[in-house]
């Protein structure tokens, strides 16, 4: 059977997300990358220009930092060092990819951003959130996501979705990943204007419908309240 064509975005949503910065977040195994790919395909079907980046990575320098962060090594990388390495990759990504794309009016879709650092190196790793926010301001400047969508799964579901060949972050153990999940929940409670949780323990179709509904509720309502 031929592959099903991606469905376009609702017209009212396609009209209001040009020039927006959207981040797809969640624990390892949450399905965020699958949902980002579905959303990018829907944008393409709607003739909406997007720019897709991954964090860490996305630039030559960033990809080298990504290799260092995710490879297994005899030398442990401390949480504060991890945080600074992620921010260094992010600074390059913002300067060379994200900021220029936003300036051209493109919708930027990121597979992770600094919410990951708050959850992994912050809540789970012990680095104070104040230090992470200070580093994020230095690295990212004014390039703050318009909305971060966190795909929420329990530890058992996430573990069942992961490759048996775990990278260094994925292999940190169940207690660590429970703290990561708590970190994401805390962010959604503390900043509901910019961070939203979506139940990712359903079919990918149901999750995607929720993504579209969430974005419409946030941005289409804003546009109706503040017409150009």
C-alpha cells in the first residue's frame, strides 16, 4: 500500500506559527522526535517554511560537542560541565541556525532545548536552576521558545521504547530518569505560559491530535485576541 500522505495543519494554525520557535521535549523514549517529524510533515503539506534543528548538535561545532556528551567514556563528565557543554552547543545553534531562521519568518522546530538541561543537569543532576538560567541567557540571548511541548511518559513505557544500545545519558539508570520526569513536571507547573505537558502514553495519532489542539488553543486564540 502507498504511504499515507501527511495531513496539512488547520489553516488557522498555519497562519499564526510562521516565525514561532517551538521545542519538542521529553525524557528519552518519550516519542518527541516522532512527533516532531509528523509536525514537520504537516507544515510541509501546508506550504509552511520550517527550520528543523536538534539539540545538542545542528552545527559542525555542535555535533562534535554532541559526540563528546553522548559517548561512553572512562572519564565521567560532571553535571556542571555537561550543562556548560550543552550551552556551548546551543550558543552556536542559536547564532548560526535559529536566530537567522526566525529573522526570515520561518517556524523553527527544535528537538530539545534548554528545558532538557533544567531537567537532566538541574533536577536530576543537582545544578541549581539559577545557574542554568544564567548560562541560557548568555548562550541564547533573546531566542526563547514560544512554546515547549513536553511529551510525558512513565519510566516503564520510556524504557520499552529505547534501543538496547543506550547512549551515555540514556544509560544513567531508573532513579535518574525518575528525577528527570519530575523536572519536566516542575517546569510545566512553574511556567504554564511557555511549557505544556502532553500525555505520550497513547497512539502516535492521538498524541499528534493533542499537539495540534494544544497549538491551536495557544496561538490561534492569541491571534484572535490580538489581530494584526
